[in-house]
C-alpha cells in the first residue's frame, strides 16, 4: 500500500525534483476533484509548467508538486499516483541542477 511518506522519500531519490512538464501535466490530470474557483484559480493549483516552468524557482516547483501528492492522499489516490510516478523513467524527471532559474 502506497503512503505519502514513501512517495516523499522516493521522488527526490537520484536528485529528482519534479516530473518534466508533460508528465507533471499527466499526473495532474489523474487527480480527482480538481476544480476551478470563481476567482479563476485552480484547486489544487496547476502544475508549474508552460511559462511558469521558466519563471518559477526549483523550490516553488517542488512545493507545488508536494501539494499534488497531498491532494492525491486526501482524495484516496496515492496508489494510482504512486504507480504512475514509479513507472516514469529517470529521463522523465527534472533533476536539481537541470531546472531553469
């Protein structure tokens, strides 16, 4: 059984930071009950991809990614999310030192 603790230990192995934008977007599409608020913001917040990929700091990306993991836990989706993340090749991840900014 997947746990948030196990995923938060697995994801940063090998200096991984976050999934590359296409994979992070796929992860977000897996998350249940995402919704746009009347203000236009999304819950949970959207992945920092497209323009945000180039204009956000690595720590901001990691913190947003962690929000998505916590959302998956809250929605009972850690098994699916864990299976997806563990299926990614090493080349599907952005690593610290490779991220913009």
